[in-house]
């Protein structure tokens, strides 16, 4: 069940048939042009009685300065011009505006209306079709305002009576360009001109509407709440619960949690249930709905649990054995962590050894009046070493690994090396044994190790990193790594940036980016430093700087060739192409046609003896006519992506027409006119509402389709109705003095 006011897409050029009855937007009812006095009006009066319409033979004959409004003569507040007529003090409209008294609704007529499936609400009536909701459906305007297509406008009040929930309002609008324009039945007025209505006479099913002469479904979709079907698509639905009661339909397949009729009840999931009342109640009091209140308890130490006051023990800030306030004793931690609370005796008791008022931890003894272990207590000073340290010589606290036994010295925070070998001369403070040089008594920096540091000769102690150390020769590379330093041959130890740069045979080292070639074949004479791309492996040669070796690894040393590194080699002729060019036609066995070119599309394959552009076109060009049986006379170089016609390069935008290049000309041409190159122009169309497509004027289509009350013009959606007119459905405009029939979406006089 969906509550919607119809305000939806129209056809591209109009609507027709049964769809008109479904295409109704907001219809405000009592419209009348009171600027002329020729109004036709009639409806329910302010208290519900039926009054005579103003076009009835028995309608009152109003005097000058009055107008028939809802069957009664009322002062015409729009007549404010002329010296011979009564005029109000302040004219309601400007001289260039049309004036109209009207009854406008203060509430949307579809508010609270619930329609069956596949129907929507229009002006308070359910009609077939699935359309967009009214833009005023949930808009609440301030006093002195009314909603008009989703926007609150100020009321320009007049004195005439209107039906319930309506108010008299004076419209001031510019004159309509369609005023006085009479169109044929299959046309409608647009900006003062009659245009064809493609939907005229088209009959559609009740839930369809006409678009561009065809019937389109609006309800053929299966949506799950909160999505709803609108114009044949599942769209998000905004629940409408303003002013609704608990359990009312929210317009999106759900229910509203609004107020309940019984003020003692509350709404829960759309149902009114008893609302418990516990304001000012104590714990255990009746909540008015058969339950109990969780209010305060008389005793501040008690808390309410399920309507019963229960004492809550508390020992915060209390000592061992104190009362917890609920008949128990506090079993809390003792100030001394080595003591245990005996709550029933209200005391903290030591479970180990008491020492001078202190409770010692497990493993400690009372030494010199303090708790300490035997290893950590210094007899000479009467102190206990902390941090897990041991007391040495009864007077020095030190970590076990930092103590030098031979010299009775503590290295902390470093470790003592060789400190317990019986030789006090070699005791050394060093972070690790690998960094300690025993002979010289020095310690290497981080990342280095001491070499030959324990052979008895302090002169050969060396600090060296692992990658820098040459084990065979016993030497250290300062800034580079040692190559071949652990192969058993001290003669080839070499300091190089990398293994690829090291020549093992000659013991030399190449500089980056060069690498050593033939450096490990046992022949020191052929060691060469060369960049990888410049090395010719077959001939064991290196190309000069800036050049690369081509065909250097095919097993044939005779064809090794040095060419520019960014260029190419022509295999047939053995010629080098400059940088940025490649060699083409170089694998056909004919060295005469080898050609260097920047791209393959620029190469002219045919014999180019008569081609002024040569065998290779210039930069940004393509060679044409170059595959026609070795005829180089017609090879043609043209800009890339340009059109070629015969032996001619066509200009940008040109076409090939009757064997020659042709540029179409459609300046100031009409739709379908010849463009001079065998085509037709997409120029302007004479008929309004038509657009030129492929040289043919066809009905204009806007994408997406125009909304209700608008039509497609010039590729854009424009209003169907002019100022002073009221939209009826989506394709009809009511003139002053007419009202809209919601069942037919057509305009006519108000007949009550």
C-alpha cells in the first residue's frame, strides 16, 4: 500500500489515451480568473454545503467590481486599474502581470491517503500507475505559507471564503505566451506555438503512460521494501510518518511508531503497549504495568536488582580485616607485597622471614638488617646489590658477565673478555668476544671483528668486517668487498665493488657500470672491463662508449658489429641506423633495400627510386601506396591518420569523393542539404519539436525523458504551461476559469 501524489515523467512530446488519467499532478481545485469577471466556479462551501457553480444559469449576477467566486459575489480584488472603478489602496499585482484569485490548499490532498498496489494518489484520489510522490506530501509550511511543488510560498491573502483546509490567495504572474492560442486536437501550445502531440489518440493500459507515441509500463517491477516501484524501477522510498499514529502505514510497506490514542501507552514496533511509570518511585514499587521499578534504595550501599535492594560489598580505601559493609570482612592486598592478608585476624602476616620490620621475599635472608640473598650482600659495606647483581670482593656490585676475575674489575655495562684465564694483563672490556683483540688489548667497532687478535703478536691485530676480509691473504678491504678471498689462493684476493666487476685472472677490478669479461678463464691477458650491452662475446671485443654490440652472441665472431646503443643494425647490408631508428627490410637477403626509419608505418616497401620522400617518410608520417607490385613511383608520405585519396593527401576533415579529396561544407545549410561531398548536412529543422539526425528531421527526444509538465525543445526540457495556467495531468494546461478532472486529466469548467 503506497501513498503517492502523481507528479511524474511525461511523454517526450505529450501523453495520450488512458495514460492521461494516470498522469495527474497537483490539482488545486478552485481556480478562477477574477481579472475579467468571466470566471466559472462552483464547489463545496466553507461549511460543506453545495453551492451553485458560477457558470450555472441560476448563478448570481454580480455587480461591477464584484466577481462570482464559489457561487457567491465577492469584491474583485484584482480590479485596481482605471479612474471609473473602485480600486483598493494597494494594487496586488504590477501593471504587466495578470491577477487571479485562487483557493490554494494548506495540506496536501494526498496526506494520509493509502492506495492499493499499482495505484498512486493524485489530488486525494487513487489512480492506476506507479508514479513519484507529490513534492508537497510531507512538507509542513509555517503559518501564512502554503506548499507549491515542494516549496513554501507566502500567502498573498484575499477576503473570499474557500473550502476547508484551503485559503484565498492572489496570484501575480506574467502573461502566458499561449494565451489566446488555439491548437488542433493533435497539438499542444509550446511557447506560443502549436506543436504536434505524438501521443494524441494513443490508448495505453491503466498502469502505462505514453512516451513519444509509445506506451511505457510504470509498475512492471518486483521490489522488496523499503524499495518501491516508480516508473518501472525500484527506487528508495522515504517513509512518511508525520502526523500519523502508532501502527499507521508509512507509505513504504512499513509501519509508523507514532503516538498512541491512550496517553498511558507507548508505541513499540507499531503496537501500543503499557508505558511503565517509575518517576519518583523506589526500588520494588509497582510500575503500573505489572512490573516493579528499579528505583533508588533507602540504604546508599544497596543497589536495586530486579526490584530488590541488595547490599553491595565495598572495600575501596579499607584495610585488611575491615568490614565490607555487608556483614563480611575485607580481604585486600597488604602494603607490603610479600605479606598476606589474614582477614579474620585483621592483620597482614609475613609468610617468609621478617627483617627489621620488613618481610623478605622467597630466597632472601635477613643480612645486615636488610632482606638480601647471600650472593648479592656485600659484608664490607653492609649493602645489598640490586638489579640481580652479584657482590664481588664483599664490596663491589657487578653483573656476573661484566666481572674480570683476574684483575678484580667490573666492566659494566660491557662484558669482560679473557678475565678468568689467569692472566690479568689481557683482561679487556668489550661488547663481544669476536670484537676483542687479546694481543693488543683493543676492541673493534660495531660490525667488525678482530683478526689475528689472539696469536701473541699485537702488531698484526686487524679490525675488519666479514664481507671486507680476505681470508687467503689475511688482508682487509677498506671500502669494498673482498673477492676470491677464501678460495685458498692468496694471489687472487681482490677488493672490488661487486663480484661481477672482479677479474680473477688478472686480479684487477672494473668500475661501475662495467663488468669484467673473460676474467675467470685462466688467461689474465684477455681480461676486459666492458658494459654488458657493449660486449661482443663471439669476438671477445668491447664496443666504444655509447655503442652496443649487435649479433655478438650468435656464435659467429665475423659478424659482431658495433652500432649506436639506441639505434639498430641492418643484417643484410651490415649498416648501422642512428639512435631512435630501426632497420627494416633487412632480413630478405637484399642489402640494397635496407632502410633506417623511425617506425614501420613510415617505411615505403616498394622501390623508392621515383619517390621524392625516399624509402622512409618523415617524422609523424605514414607511407601509402607502397604494396602495389614494387611501383615506387606512387609511394606517398602523408601525416599519420590522414585520409589518402589517389595520389593526394587529404586535408584534416576531408573525404575521398569521386577520386579526389573533398571537404564537406554545411555552413548555413538546412537539414538534408547536400554537403558537396556526396553526403547530407545535419542542419536546422523548420518544424518545431524536430531535430536533424542523419540528414532527416525526426521528432526530438530528450534523455532522460522530461518530467511531468515539461516537453522536449532544443534538446532541453521546458515547461509545458505558461504563466497563469495550471498543469493538469502531465500534458494539459488549464486556462483561468477551468479546473482539472482527476479521472480524465483534462481541463473543463467547474460544474460542482
